[in-house]
């Protein structure tokens, strides 16, 4: 079983200690932050016994049989999606700029940024192709350092977010991409309202995760204006720190754009129409 490291409001390695609850009410300067209306409770998807691999729900059993009986599918080593979820809570009482309390009916828009770092060395398909390509100069895979780690990011806007219940949102990586890019090393979630970050970025990190021999935790934490260590938006700068990381766009999908929309849709937030 893989080790899982969760780095959130209290980053253990840098001892944020008891300031976690206070961080929800104060900004980096330590002053009152009236727009802190959301707290991330939990994220899931990295580590464990491959619990991020999930089969898509099937509406028609005959269609499922039609797909799975062919040789091309039965020999595929990856049949499931990777599923990443965030659970968060919304305050029912907020404060305005003057510090006065006010009830919250709903938040019109909530912006969630998802960031994932994948390890291609865990891909059986990539390893096979790398061996086959070795005589041709290592055109793909392990012999090409610019294809070792893949960065997937997506920012999605959700609408009509109400207090009084727990909210859920999720993104997925389709099976075709899973078979190529391997396994997730890092999963992070950042939530903003009106451009203001809500609380701390929350991160799951597979135990022992490294890039170019460097511990990933060392590039994910930075000191804020309050002098304390905070989880950083590492996905905005990691490409500049290593030639092994390549950003790949168009991979992550909100669950509403996948077969999972058919299951439990009443529990998940509505994506804003473009």
C-alpha cells in the first residue's frame, strides 16, 4: 500500500500547528479577511490501493458487453477512469468589509483550480514503447526526460453555491490518457471567490514523490507575508524548475463531461454555462 501525504491548512513538515482554524478567518497579512467563506474539508484521489481508478457507469448492459468482448479492449491494461474529488463547506454567515455579520443566501460563482502531476514511469504502455524505441534513440518514454512527468491543470467555475450543506466537485482523467501518462503523484485543489483564495490550498502527495531527485514537498511550500509557511500554487512554477515536467492541456474533465454525470448528479455542483 502506498503512503499518502496530505498537505493542507496544517502542513506537518513546516509545523503550521494550531493556526489552521484561524487561517480560515485571516489572510496572509494576519488581518481580518471577510471574503473567506469556504473551507476545503477533504480531497481524495492519490495514493492508497489505486482507489482513484473507477469504472464508468454503464446505462446499457448490452453496450458494455459489446465493447468488452473485443480483443483490443480485453488486452488493454487500463479500463478505468482516474477520479479526483473535493468536498468543501460554505459558511452560512459572512462579514462585510466593515466587519458586520451578514447571512449568505448563495455564492453566485466559485472558481476551483485542479492540478495533477503524473508519473509516466508508472505507465506499462510507455515502458514498452520506450524499450522498442531504444534502438532508434529513445524517441519516447524514459529515454526522453521531457516526457517523464505530465502536468494537468484545469480551472472550472461552478454556480449557485449555497450554504448549509457539504458541496462536492470532481474531475476525471479518461482511460486512454491513464494508459499513457501513468499514475498521479500529486493532486492539489485551490478555491477562489471573486479572485480571493479561500483558506489554504489542499494537496495530496504520494509518499516519496520526487522529480530529478528533489523532494516535491520542498517546492510546494513557501513563506507568506505573515512569515509562516503555506502551500503554494506549485503548478504555476514547476515547469520552470525542471525540464522533466511537461504541461498537457485538454486532459482533465469535469465529471459533468464524463459518464459519471449519470451517477449522483444531485450531490455535485453545477458547472457554469459558457
